[in-house]
C-alpha cells in the first residue's frame, strides 16, 4: 500500500500555500470592512457639515422684517470664535436695515459641496439664489456663492467663517 503525499510547490507543501492564502484573504477582508466603516463615517460627517452650511446660507438669504431677529439668532448659534464676534457686531445694524427698508428675501440652495474635510475642520461651498424685494420695489433675483468654513469642537461643528466667492 502506498501513502499519498501532498505535492510540493517550490519546497512548500500545497497545504501551507492554502493556509497562507486564506490568512491573507482574511486580512484583506478585515481591512476592507474597516475602510467601508471609515467611508460611511466620512459620508456622515460630510452630510453634517453640508447641512449646517446650507442652513446658514438659507437663514441669510431667506428673511424679512418679521423673521430677521430669529434668523440672526439661528445663524449666531451655529458660529464659534472670532466669527461669532464679527456677526455680533453687525446683527443690530443688519436687522435695522431689513426693517427700515422692508426687505424680504426668499432663498434656495442650488448646490452645496464639501471641498475640504479633515478630522477637525471643513470647507463647504454653497451656491444660492434669492428673490429679494424692498419696500415698494420690484423683486429681483440674486445669486450668491459662499465659502463656509467650519471647525469641530466639543463634538459639534461650528461655523468659523463665511465669505462670498466668485
């Protein structure tokens, strides 16, 4: 009676090659699952910063003399750092301007994209169109492009800057 011998490949038994292949495949599978989880976490963070930036732009472009204080309060609540101070210095003047000129604006966000996202900060570019009217005047349509910068602190994303861009 002859015994069966496992064939060798380059001095290694085929069984050893299969064991190494299975271990390598398991390692790749674990790595890919980790990557998928990270991608989903990044997508959720991307959605969150885009939502915050969009809400900020909508509050800026959709207001009237009756809602201006509420909109400015909402906008300020999303800010942090020096940007909070900057907004604080203009809110009273801005609200008075809206009331005095009986400004009414109705805005929509046409597009919003995250152009930069790290663990601690993000940049979102928002395109918006608003229909704006002043007391007795004809409504006019205006387009805006804003770059909104955000930082994460204490688990929350806060806006640290907004600027108009072309």
